[in-house]
C-alpha cells in the first residue's frame, strides 16, 4: 500500500476549483463567530447540506480524544466499499487510518478549514480523493468535524464530458523555452472538438504538435501572443480576435489562464453577438434621433399651448397658471408681488390707418421692449389684442411703478415703420401690488385694470399705481365684479387671439 497526499489550509477558495468545496468554505467563513470560536454544528445540518449530504462525513470528538462517525455519506460508502457510521476513527488501524486521524487532529488544532488530496492503492482498484475538513463546535464547546469527500476520478470523467460538450473551443498550450528562457514555441497538449472545428484541423493533427508545425494561416498562431502575455503577467487575459483567414468573418473572445508554464485557452465565437451589438447601436442611434424629433415636437406643442403665436410671450392661460404659483410663494414667505397691465393707446387708429400688418409690428415692438427691459423672473404675457400683463415677483408697487415708467418712455421713444413713413406709439400702464386679502389673481388683475382705466381716462401715456387700501367697500365690489367679468372673458379672448 502506497499513500501520498497534498494539503492546503490557506486561500482554499482561490486555490481549489471544486465549486462544492468553495461553497462549503464560504458557508463556514460566513457563520464563524469573531475570535477563536468555530461555527455551530447545527448550522451544517442534513437539511442545510442536502445538496452534498451523500458526500459528507460528520465526526464527534470523544472525551478520550478519539472521534466517532455520526454520519457516513452513501456516496462515500459506495465508492470506498465500507461504511464507518457509529465507529471510531481508531477503527482503521492501518496507514490510512493513521493518515485520517493525523489530518483530523491537525484541523481541530488549527481551527481552520483543511483541504487534502490523497490516494491509496487498494484492491481491486486505486482511489484518488479530494477532501475538505471543517472544524465545528456545539453550544457546550464540544468539537466536531464536517468532512466532504469526492473521488477525483469523477472529476476527470466530468472534465472530459465538459470538454466534449462545450460549444467553446478549449486548448492547452505548453510553453517551449530556449536556452535564455524565452518562449520559442508552444506544444499543443489538449484540444476539444469545438476547438478542432474552429481551427479546421482534427485532434490527430493538433495534439502533441508544435505550433510552428501548423500552417501559417492557422488561427492558433493568432492565439500564441495571448499565451505569451498570460505567462508573462501571471494572470488571466481576455482579448477579442478576428479570424485572420481570408474570406472568413468570425470574431472570438479569447480567454487564457496560466497553469504552471502552460496556458489554457477558451475560444468563444462572438460573431453573432458583435453583429447584434452593431445592430443595437444602429437601432439606438435611430431611436435617439426619433426621441429627439419627438421631444422637439413636444416642446413645440407645449410652446404653442403656452405662448402667444404673434409675440412669443406667455398667453393668458399660462400666465394665470404661473401667477398662481408665484402668489403661493409670496403668500408662504411673505414676499411682495406686483402686477402691471399695459395697453397700447389708440391702437384701433393704427390698424385703421396703417393696416393690420403694421399693427402686428406695433404689438411685437411693445412685446420686445417689455421682454428686454424686464428680469428673467418676471412674467410677461399678451392677454388681448393690444393688452399685456406683467407679473413681478418680490417687487413692491412703488418699484413696479418705476419699472412701468421706464417701459412707458421706451415705448414712446420707439418708431414703427410703415409705407407712409415712421410713426410713434404710446402705452398706458395700470400698476397694483398683490395683497394677501385678494381672493384670487383675478381680483389683483381687476385692481390693475382699474388703474389702467384711470390712466386712459386721464389722458393716456401715463402710469397709475392703485394701492390695495385705496379700494373702499364700494370700489371693492366693483373690483370683484371686474374680476368676474375678466374670468368670463377668458374663453372669448382665447378664441379671438
């Protein structure tokens, strides 16, 4: 009987490829308390480990230091040819038993997971095993060992099945180095059917052949620099390579990992994926164009719904909507807010004398003067044929009157071109300051309109400020009636303008 072993106690997850072993180590690490305590044995119950319980042995340390098998997995018993459930570890008195006991005691001593590979030549066949030992304890500090066992022959059969079933090409390259240690060639030691189809050569003309013996156009030559790189940097390398052979379109993702002085290469055909990526990019680009066009159209529709077509100022509906928000802010924070109504004087004469086209120029001229002279925070709207409303947040009535006077002078100084020559226009301004007592924006509008009426009555081309307190009970009734009339005029105004 000959016995050899290999053991790992550090970085098991990084160094062992068996996913079941890695999963068990992660579970042990996740449930381990802080300090020298070990995970509870109850955490690793048959129910919790149903996915691997047939490959598990569970041992309990006895008072005399020996260990007893509480569980002996069926898969282990079937391959080993015996079942030790209920027996002591000392039951095996041969070299194998001594080996097992030494590893059990070492694992309990270091209080860390231990991974081993061992082989025993037993009749009628040799068995190679990989084994994971996990130290555990119970609530009374009693010690246990959870041992995962799996024959390595199963892994080799599984690996062969995976290689043959894989749709990706897999090849193994062994570096051939010159006297100076530089890589001068590669020996191909393993290929799977998918790799043979990719390179266009059967296994008999690939395995145990040097790369230099393959035709120069063979795809394997394009893989060689990747193998050199992975052996140089010592870690996996992933690149994309196009098939260099003339008349062939194929793109492969090449992943190479280092195994000693060799490189294992996986070739994944991503040609359809690359085509789909390009199609997706084209589709996204077309979608972006469509979205931009729709956004532009939506913005245009929103602009049409909220602005006056002739002046690009706000229309009456949008002004009322935004004014409500400004009034809510003024009411919440106790801030001032003023409202101006502007009306072009004798506008009907302009239309009658110069025509409606020139009248439109006059309307736009006043709109431009207001837009350029006011702040960005001010709201400017055209609410009628030649009538405008300006809402000035955080502005007292006195300051608004000063602004109105500046606008009045600018309008009076402007000139309108016509076929009969240039002419001037004037405008009248009604100004008022919003009051928390105002029932609505229409109440404030009515008060400003009353001030405008006064400016018209007193000769036009002037600014009149109407303070809230100037309205007595009778005047307030008139203001409220004017506000109602203004509301009723909304529909008519929207049809006309």
